[in-house]
């Protein structure tokens, strides 16, 4: 919310330029807006929730301040890791099995020092300028885009020749070392241990065959549009057959898992 009376900001820049969450702000310390660098007022009364107050009338908004705060936080995290005074970020992607409802696992891919040795804000990479860019020598190896309200547009997503991930601003500020991309072009995450021996090729072939049969059935129906809408329902005959295909392989994988593990298998549950 903007206006003459200003708006609330959940994060501010401390005197050392570190991004500070309002809950950890200290009375008497001067904090600045991450975007325009104007002083923020710390409100910590007994009635209203603790927050930074930003004066209105400028070009800043709640969304733009979040964007800048997240951008600076990412830069600080990587810079600290490279300087050996902070832990390294980890990119977290869903296992390949998630895409077909097979498992609930995630793949953790930590940044590697042999592949990253520099970080810059808004460095030019071809025709684009990501919010944060990771480098190895002079080569850009990964662009980081911050999402507040607008996702990476199609032209940028398809036209970029460098690797990039898009991260939610709030998540970055709450968990700056755990990067869960909303969108990316860094390829598949791979498979977790549970999915490693599963026959995904056979599953995908069976699903493709069922989908072709369903498409042919819908095209021949009296009302093709209604038929296609019906097929989107998990309780349709297509949904039930796909469930059966996946569940059959899940059961085999679960039996293999139980031979060597005491904890439950990370199975993605289906509504029977």
C-alpha cells in the first residue's frame, strides 16, 4: 500500500548494508530502504505489529522494495559463501518422479566452488540483465531472477542462452540459502534413491498410449470439448488408468525399498 502516509516494509538495510528482517531490527539503529536508500522508521509499539515505515511520495512500492531486498540478500549470501564466512546455497528441485505422481522426494544441488567464483548485481548477459549473476571467471554460469508479482516473460525465458532460475522474493528473504525455483532452464533434477530403479520409460510409454487413446475418443465424441474437460478429471477413466499404471510400478519400487530401508518410502499418495 502506498500513499502520502507511506507503507509498511518487512525488511531494511542495516548500516553494514545487510538485509535485516524487521523482527530482528534493533531500536536506535538506522535502517534504509533497499531500493531508494532513504531512512526507514522502525515502528515497534504495543498496538501495531513491528514494522519499518516507508515515507510515501517516492517511486518505491511494497513490491519494488521486496524485489530489491531479495536481490541484495541473494548477492550477500553468495558473496559470503565465496568469502568463506557463510554456508553455501542449495538449489532444491522436485525429483523426476514428482512429475508423474510417483514420489515426494526433492533433489538438493549445492553450488560448487569449482563452478562459481564470483557474483554481480544486474550484470549484462547477452541481451538480458538478470537481477543477480553468478560467474566462473568471466563466464556467466547462472542468472537469478526475483519474482514478486510478474514472472519471467516468455521472450526472456526462451531467448536467454544462459542458465537461469526464478525465485520467489518472500521465500528468498525467509530462507536465503534454500533456492526453490518457480521456473528455470537448468534441466531435470534427476531421480531420488527411491525412483532410481523404477521403469519410468515404461510408465511414460503407457501414459502416452493412454493419452493418445483418450484424445482419439474425445475427437469422436458428440461434444469433443466436454469430453476433453471430462478427461482432465482425475476420476475419469483416463485418470484411473494412469493411476493404475503408476501405482503398479510404485508397489514394485516400495518392495525393493523395504529390503534396505527402515523408514517409509517417499511415495506420492493417490486418492483411490
